[in-house]
C-alpha cells in the first residue's frame, strides 16, 4: 500500500505528464493548421484565378510553411486561448484539468511562445503569462461513463472577435431575417478578420446559447454539414450568397469570401429566434487531442504528428 508521500509523488508525476502533453499540443496547434483547414485552403487557392489572389494565397502558404520550419506561431496574434472539452465522467484525472490547462498555458506562453493578450477588465493590466480572470476560457460538456477526454483548443484573435454579433428576432420576422444580419456582420466588420473566413452561426432561444453555438460551429471540421437537411441547405445558401459578393482573400476582389458556413442550432422559445455570428480568419487555429485514461493520446486533426 502506498503511503501518503508516495501517493502525493505519484499524483504530481501524473499531473506533470498531463501538463507536458497539453503544453506541446498548444504549441502544435499554434504553429500548424489542422489537416482539414490546409486542404480547404488548397482547394480555394486553386479556385482563384486573378494574379492578385494567387499572390495573396502564395503568401499565406509561405507563411504557414515558415511557421512549421521555424517552429513559431503562424500568426503573431495568438489570441485569447479557449478550451472546449468533451470530458468523460469516468476519466480518472477529471479534477486535474483546470489546473493542468492553466499551467500548460503559462508554460506555453514562454515555450511556443504565445503573445500575452489577457487584459484584466478593470485594472487594465496585461497578464504576462496569459493567466487572468476566467482566462483561459474553459467550456465543458460531460460524457457519462466515458474514460476519455477530448480537448479542442481555439486561438481567438482580435480580428476574428471584432465582427462577432448576436440578436434576438421575433418569430414574425421569420428565419429569413437572419440572412441580412449575417451578411452585414461578415461583409462589414468581417473584413478585419483576414478573409477568407469560416462563418459560425448559432441559432437558438437567447443571446447566450446562440453565442456559444456560433463558436462551437467554428470547431466543426470541414466536410461536415448540419444534421438537418434544412439546416444544411441554409448553410449552402448563405455560403453561396457570401461568395457571390466579389470579395476574396484579404477583403480584396476575388471569388471566395468564406471558406465555409457552419450552423449549430438548439430548440428555441415559442416567441424568440436568436442568432449569433462568430467568424474565424483563414488562419483557423483549432486543434483536437483525445486522451485515454492512461494519458495516451490521439491527434485526429494532424496526420503523422506526435508530441
């Protein structure tokens, strides 16, 4: 039987291993875009036919190549770090997760490095390690009886956050009222987010749940559509409309303003239609890691990578 000293030592050893894995995972997600994003950008690069757009995409890919070679973040704005968890209730180290994520961010701020971006709201003081009030942001979904945890990290830069908007409509406005609201958000302030953009739309019953859904829509990999046929068709309609606006990479003339439109929805109240819009720039830095109960891991978004 382990005595208290041995048990504490074993706990710290496990925690240290967990922190090290997440620190390296953050570094990977900051420097390399996931496989589906790279594939989508390559498709879009081939579809643009003007010299200007080809030059911009060439710069994009050169930047991404150098980031991997130099092992440096692919965008200088490493954003506010957000984690989205599908956490098994039987995962043995569930209680460690908040401490592990914070310490991993603290270390990654130096090792990656990450730009200090977390500003205390009222003191207006920048944290030097990206640890501040409710930062990093952690969103949990519990998976009953599962012994695994899936962690998605998302780097929320300022350019992507500025266009975010939410509004609650009356049912009499109809779902069609969503269209001009989305178009104004994407084709107006969205130009600040380094197009082509991924557009996340949340549809629900109030501002809060629509906003969360719109961010989770950005986490969905390319090639997956809304589960309801009408939702999938609405995604296609909005994407086609936005791409007919004549805007391309960096907001200059082109054929493709957006990489995709993803909608996530929930039931709504009988008297409300809530809609929120979040966007991500072409530098869509969201990574996924799945950890088993023995802390072995999978990196489903990064073929051939290890930490």
